[in-house]
C-alpha cells in the first residue's frame, strides 16, 4: 500500500514502530502535493521547510524514547480559516492577503500537542460564506475526480487535497454544509461536530451570534472513520458517551419534499435494504425536517450579514455590495461575485425582530423534541441530491431569489439548524465515477454510535478511495479534444 493511501492512525503506528520515519512520511506527501496542486489549486500556502525540520526533530525524539502523541510525526493539512502561527489567514479577501497570524487556533494547538506536523493551509471561498471554493486571492479549487466539477465549500480546498491523497488527515469547519459538501463531492470521510463541542477560537471569521454558533461544527476530513473519531477525541471539549449500537433504531426517510437524483436515491434504498435485518427501521421524516432550510437561512441572515460586511472595510470605508457585484461581472473586483450576491441575499432574508423571537422559541422547543427523538436513533440521509456538479451550478442552486435553497438545502440544513453531529461516508459512485456519500446524524452525546455505524458503512460499501488526478487530467484533455 502507498503511504498516500494510509490514514493518520496507520501512519502514526508505522512511525512509532520504526517502519517509516516521520521525515519519509512528510517528504512523500510534500512531493505529492507539488505534483497535484498545479491542477487542483487546493493548497494556498505551504510550510514545507518547517515541516521537514519538525519531522527530523520527531525522528530524533523517537530514537531517544520521547515519542508521544496520537499524531506523532503525522503530516496533516488545515483549512485556511484556522490561524496557524506565522501563516496567512486571508479569508479570501484581497485587503487581508498579507495578514499573518501570531498564534495558533485552539484546534491547531491541540493537534500539534499530539505531534501532528502541518504541511500547509487549504483554500476556501471568501469569508467561508458560500459553498463554492473560489476567491480573488487564491482563485478556484478543482475537484480531483473531475477538474470541471466543484470541490464544494467552504472547506473545498481541504476536500480536494484529501480526495487526492495530499495529507494523512485534514481539518475543516461547517456552518452550512461547509465540511459535508466537500466530503461528499471529493469522496472524503468527514465529521461535523455538534453544538458547542469544539472551540472556534482562532477560526476566521469568528461566529458572533449564539443562534449561529449552535450551527457551527469543526472536525476531521480524512480517509477513515477511525481518523474522524481520533481527531474528535483530540479537539472535542467532551468525550462522547459509550453506547450499545444494537439498541439504536435507524431512520432512513423517504424524501418527497426535495429532489433526489436517481443514483443517489438508489444508494439510499440499498443501505435501507441492507440494514433491515440488523436494526429496527423507521422511514418517517425526522421532526422539523421541512422547516429547517428556512430556519437555517434566516439564522444565517439574522443581522443581514452586517457583522461580515465589517470584514470588507478598507480604510474605514465599506464597499457597496451592488457596485462590487456589477464590477465583478464585467471587470476585476476585490470582492468575489458570489460573496457580493450572497451578502445581498442575506439582507433580503434578514428576519424581523418578531420573527427572530419566533425562531428562538422554535429552536428551544425543537431542541427538546430532537433530544428525545434522537436518544437512541441514527438518521441516514443524503448530503446533496447529486454528486459534484460543474463549477458554478451549486451556487446557482443555493443562492437564488426564487428560494431554491428550500428545495436543495434540507439535507444539509438539518444538521446545522439543530447542531447535530454528522458523519459523512462515501458509499458509492455515479455512472461517471463521481463519489456519492451519505451522512449519519444523531444528537450530541451519541457520537460513538455514529462512528460505529460509520465503520459498518465503510466496510460494506466504498469508503475512501484516493483519486488519481491523472485520470481527471485525461478526461479534461479528451473533452478539450472533442470541443
């Protein structure tokens, strides 16, 4: 097996057992990133020389008997939004292109304490505010399975890099599918933590409002379910409860209120049929499913994106979103078209004071209801209605004044609105070879059940398969030849 196919857990064991050195592991991944990044544009900034130095130091510590940490000597990657001392955190904004962080985000600090070696930072959309990874500072990230397809966002750079085997494991964040979209589209296993389980200190932009904080989850993007469990054990504020998976019911709803592609629907039905002998099955829709997309959009828009618009200020002046949107359509703008349009939309979807009070009451009652409903239940649902679409299509489906998000966001919004921990596992492929994943959700405290069931999915179905981007390059060349 190539080291590029190995997960962080296995690499850690190999290093500690003397089957490979940390320097060998780090060098292998650096060379691979140098080969794939020109086509994928997933890594924004590297720290290769520092990583090489840290790997050599790790190897010395191992020889001296001082090796410690769950990720000792293991090469990892980090989403650009997380501060890393001495590295840039631009948020995809031109006026922040030279901003260098003075310290590490809390989650980065915890990973480093366990011996992880950071290779570099991965691309995001501007302010992580839309689900396609493109920004004026670093440009667009491509999907390794099809260079003309989206990598998703906002953790799209991370998804693309890990999908192509560019690190042992990575770190992403999710407030509106930001981790789950890239995992699904790039064929990566991932875990979004639940409400207030992982610190966001040092993540940019910082989420200020309590109603939005509940929706933010941070976790691993990697090659195995065991790695998502491992990373969660390192960065989570509280360790999950021990559970008996056999006592859980499985909820596999029939989705009528939102679209579902034929191939994705077939995958869901297969899982339902395969596990009918192992679990008590429920097919009814989870509580509050249909309402969750609108609640999510209004919570994301609760201040009309005023807090985020402050991040666009240069010399105490705030640009006109309408002007910048028009400029970006025809000329170069420092604000990406997607960001301008998304912020304009946030103004329009901003809830009134009365509606906000109603939303808070809905959340209070809904939390109580779901706490009981999910006590011994796991929900299996799609991540999106289709595999990765072409660049730009996802944005059009989610950011439209026709409120098309009500049709396309329910699978994603449910996990954010209710702050549910969610595990994403690739379980199949489309006829064109694009990964198809499912997500498994439950309440906070049932993470162990999610990981155990995820391991069953991983064993029975596709799991992580590293993409050889040479195949994507050949596909691109063939399409160009036909054109």
